[in-house]
DNA sequence: GCCGTTTTCGGCCCGACTGTTTTCAGTCG
C-alpha cells in the first residue's frame, strides 16, 4: 500500500473544500455539516491520519467520522486525491468559494450570482456590481450591491486574526471605555477570547443593563470604530481598524449565565450542549434552559454554573469548551485538577544581556522574585546562535560563576539554576561539549537553523538531542511563529515517544508568538506520559507576565499541575533534577 | 453524512438582524 504523507491540515482542507462545493451546489445542509465536522475532527487529531491508517486504526471510531469519511480519508492517503472532489471542482467554479468569504454572502447568494450573471470569482463579481447588474437580480437590491462592493475590500484583510496578547490589549481598552458608562451592570468578553484560543477572530461583548440604548451609544463612541455593521434592540456589531469585528449583546440579568455560556462557545461545544439538553427534555438558548414541554418554564439561566448543573454537567472552564474531551466520563476530575497560573513555581527558559536579552542577570532575578517565583533557570543562547551573540564554553562558565555568587547572596530564599539553551546544530550534534554541558544544572535544547530540512532530518535531530544524556528538555519543539512562520516538518509522534523513553520534558513556550507545543500536541504528549514544562522564554523583565499564555495552552490541553514540571516546589524540582541529571 | 440505554430511519441547535419583502429567506455566530 502506497501511503502519501498528507498532513491532517491538508486532509481537513480537502473536506472543508468538499463542504463548500457541496453547499454551493445546494446539497442537504446536514451533509455539508458532516463534512465540516469531519474536517474539524481531523484537524484536532493528535497523530497524523496517514500513520493511523498505516497502523490499521479504524478512523470511523473517531467522533464525527463515519464510514464514508473514513473511506474517503483512506482513498486520499493512498492515492493523494479524491475523485468526488475532482468532479465537484468541474461542476462548481472554484472562485465561488471566495465569494462566500464576503460578509453577507453565503452559498445560496453566491450560486445565484453565478447562475444569473455568470459570476466566476471576486473579479467578475466586482465587475457585475460596478455595472449595477447585481442590484437587478430578484432577492438582491441596491444596498446588497453596495455592501458587496465595500466588503470585498475587507476579504483580504479579514483573514487576519489577532494574537492573544493583542486581543488582551484591546479588551483592556474596551473595559476602560465602558468604565465610563453607568448604564452597564455586568460586562464580560466571551467567544474565543474567553476560551483563550491562541488567536482571536473577533470579540464578543456581553452586557446586562437597564438601558441597552445607553450602552450601545457608548459602544458607538469607541474611538477605533470604523463602521457600525448592524444595530438592533439587543445586538450591535462594529468593525474597527484592520477589518476586525466586535459584537455586543445586551441581555437580561436572569439570562446572564445562559447568554455567557452561549456566546462563549465554541459552536461545536454548544451544539453538543443543546442536543444533550434535548435528550433530557430541556431546551437551551441564550435566554436560559427551558422545559421542552412547557417553554414558559425557566429551569436555569442566571449563572453558567446552574446552566451546566441542570444538564448534569460540572461547570466547564471556557478553555475546555471545544467539544474534545469536556463531556467525557473523566471530565469532572480533569476539571477539578486543571492547572492554574498560581501553580507555577519556576521558569526554566530565559535570556539576559549576556546574549539577546534586554536585562541583566540581577534584574531578571529581581523581576522573577517580584512575580512570585521560587526559582528560575538562566538559559542564554549557545555560540552557534551568533545573531544573538551566543555564548561559547568560556563565557558560559563565566556566567555560571556569577550565578554561583548570586545564589550565595540569595541565601536559599530563591534559587537561580545554571542553564543553557543549547542549539541543536544542522548536522545533528549539540553546539557545546559534553564536558561543558555536564556542569549545567538545566539544559534545554532547541533548533534555530536548518528549519527547512526534511521531516526525517528534523525529527532525527530532535530525537538525538532528547537521547543526549545531558539534555533535560526541548524548547519550542515545532519552531512555529504564529501567523508568520510555519512549524518545521517534524514527526511529533516520534518526538513524544523519544521524550517518554528518555524521560525528558517538552516545552510549552508561553511567548504569544510561539505557544508551542500547542494545546493538541501538549495533550497528546501528556497522554503518552511525557512531562511538560511551561516557560516564558523571557527576553526582558516584562516577559514574566507572558507565563499566563503558556498556562492557558496547558489548560486548553486539559493538563493538571502534576503533568507540568515547573509547578513543583524548589525542593521537589531539585529532587527531580537529581534523578534526571548525569554528572559524569 | 453522522448517529443511536426508546431509534439502522429520521432526526440533525437556535435566535437576531438585514434586505428584500408584504411574510420571509439568507446569513451569521
């Protein structure tokens, strides 16, 4: 059997395209949804479908994948393409998919534009609008035509999602803006922001107020607003610079919990919640939980806790609401033990002015103490990373002497471990001698160069580093920079297996540009029994605050504090080091 | 196309808003 090394992302994209093309051709919406669900299910799998098929796993055991999609996946993996998709592509112009990305245009309207006007893509749609041809079609009008023309310009920018820290800054500005509005009783930011996704596509503001009009008037005064997209009795949508959308809903206090639950999502989580309610003779909407037989009877709605409770569920932290494992039988205990920011006791990856950091050793130590940590490891770059003025053996040992002296002064109240972020060279070996590495307290290894190498080469380099007796951990194991650089092509299953075998840690890098391992990979590693470590990779004293984003990833992965090394107390961490360090 | 402690057939989450309509379809989240 010939197995194509197709990635899960590519496979999911094929099913996503199938869904779009089926929807355009007017196919049953449930069938369309089944393809979208299938794409979602595959995108959130931990191991590559190609590998699963090769090892005989029955894909239809995966929720959302039935016999049909399992068979199609197999065909794609074995042949590299899908006949049904090729056929659909010939029937439906591919450019119509772009039309569906224009706000206000869906499959039905896109197909109508094609049938009535011969529109094939964005360019021919623009032409048709400028001729005034669109306004003349039944069901369309002057306003629709105008909005299409306006929104077309947004399509290119609209794919931009805000990084979580940028979204955080926007939320802070909005909170300050609404502070001036006495009409607001409660306010919360829901959606993917509340679920702590690594990027945020829009913001959802939820408010209770006796005067919705006053709240919306205040919202309309937010300086960054470029356009008010819609405004009704209880709902308002605006667009701010860079085509970013903010939605606001005003709800009754008695519906606060139900609304918060509803607008936090995810969509897939809510679909599950509602169908669960239905099976219990209840009906859930954003106004509350109701008796399905007597819809005037409100069963719950004031708090999220009671909404989940009447459905027989524990309160599910927003980070877990992705319809992955939050409904499983062990969910309650997983939720009870979910890691929290305050569980973090140490930070084992950071830089100083010795290489590319902005602050001195002493400044970093003071800031770490101020942020409540018990210990840190200083891990400057090794010599190969010359752009960051990486340290050679002599300079590193000089730094370690300084750390020894500093620890004397700290007198046990706080401890600085002598570490290094040792580069994994292009050819495979580590950048520093074993003699030198053996003198370190903590060695984390990472790739900076040769990121374009083949999957086998990259995987081999990382696995070799894991097997090296002096290495404790691998930092930013995929090398991705969110929205800027793809992860390198690495077989994460092999990396996880090696980490398990050699009892080494894998990092969740808390820098919001990196956040790797991501939630799915971290969950997979932890399931395999690999210990994770959450580090800020701080390059300045202000970066200790980034730890929160790393913890968010860990929470989305469903990790408990036991599964993260640096939740341990100083003495427990020392004990771990003693058991996992080779000195001779 | 998926799914199943009443089901292998017949369901599939639910409501707000807009633009185009005279009562609703399409889109969105």
